[in-house]
């Protein structure tokens, strides 16, 4: 086995490239695919949020965007009390 220096360097380079290919196949590609999918899902959520979901009352309540305003109560008319006070003053004092 009489290998010259060039052939040894080529063998080392081939081994290094095989290691890099394995790293790319087993680690880098799945990582980049996961990042891509999460990015697409995130961008889809942002677009749906800006365009549609902000206007849905259920979503507003879940995320606390809808401020609960107190219900307006009907103003007190005091019709009965006015009626009895007028009747009382017109007829005199009750015994």
C-alpha cells in the first residue's frame, strides 16, 4: 500500500464530506423543515388575526380584548311615588 500524500488527503476529504452529508441529512434538514413549517403557521396566524379573528366576539373575550361595559340601566321614573305624593297632597293627610 503505497499511498501518496494526495491520495490520503482525498480519503480524508471524502470521510469529512460523508460526515457532513450525514449531519445535513439527520440534523440540519429536519431542523430547517421544522423552522419553515412553524414560520408558515405563525405567519398564517398573524394574517388571520389581523384580518378576521380580531372581530370575532368569542376570540375577543378569550384574549381580553373586549372591555365589558356596564349595562345601562333604565332611569328611575318614580311614577308611582309621584302619583301617591300628588294624591296624598291633594286629599290631605292620611290618618
